[in-house]
C-alpha cells in the first residue's frame, strides 16, 4: 500500500503496549493529508486506507481529528507513542503531537473507553454462552482460548488507559506489569464472567473521580492545525 503525504505513522497494538509475544502481529497506524485541491471536486478522496500482511491503517487528517475528538481509543494512541515507535514523523505531525492534550474531553473519553471495554466483555460472554450451549464440545479449542485471552487483555488495557487519561490528562501506551495482563487473560479464558468485577470496578472509579479533562472538547486547536495542513498541501 502506497499512500502519499503521510504526516505521522508508527507501531501500535500489542507491541506498543508491551504485551506482544512470539508470533504476534505488528500493527501500524498513521495519518496522511489528501491534496487540498482534491477536496473540492465532485468525488472526495478516500478517507482511510487499510491493508493486511502487514497490518496497517492510515486515516486522512480530517477523519483522524474527528475520531480523536470523539475519544476513539485506537486513533488516540498515534500522538502518545514512545519516540522509538514512530516510523514517520514530520513537522506537521510534531505540531499535532504538541496539541494532543487539547483533544480529549471527559465525557467522550469515558464513553469511548468504557464502551469499547464493554464490547470486549460482551464478546467474552457470547463465546462463553456458545461453549455452554454445545455439550458435545467439552473444551474450547486452543485457538478460541487464545482469542478469549486477547480480548480480556484488551478489556483491562482499555479500562486502565482510559481511566488514566480521564484522571490525569495523560495517555500511557506501555502498560505496567505486562505479566498481570497475561495472567488476567488466562483467568478469563477459563471463566469469561471473571472479567466482570474488573469492568464494574473501573465504572465506579470513573463515577467517583473528577476528571482533569474539559467536559466537552474544544475543537479550535484541531481546527487550526487542520487548516494549516490544508494550506501546506494546496497547490496554487
């Protein structure tokens, strides 16, 4: 996949979190700028480019900003990566990193991170229900167990990272004590319902914590940055 005008790109996912194991996929996330002139035609340019082998997702700058302002946990990672995980970092990308603390807002971060975590829990429950419904299968397959453990690790990470961002205004990508995430994954693979106490605990933490983030996002910084991108890629 060849995409022009990449502004920022890096390695995300389990490698970035410190949860990768032998055989883990390497996921990449990035952002690009469409030529400004193409935004005025009858057909708008493609807003996302997704490929597999290697796994890579690139969002157009405006779409990335909209997703970040909504609290989307996946795109938010791009501007909080450790320096060594960036593969493309341009001056415009650095300008975006410089305003990263203006993008999240309390309610949207809470809704997005807890919402994604709840989705992970429902996947765990559905898998559990399926295995219980079929008495002919005494044990889940090893592959199913691995997927269940992976979803459990994601659930814990989303809760932890989302709460830290909500409480401190900072997003830490690499998790503390990765081994505890692997133990949690194995526990939940054996009993998916054991993930519920952690989810409920974080819901209560969000409820009783006063966030340092504004209640609603101030789009002015993102708007100013995006207009700068449009000026840069405008060919008169």
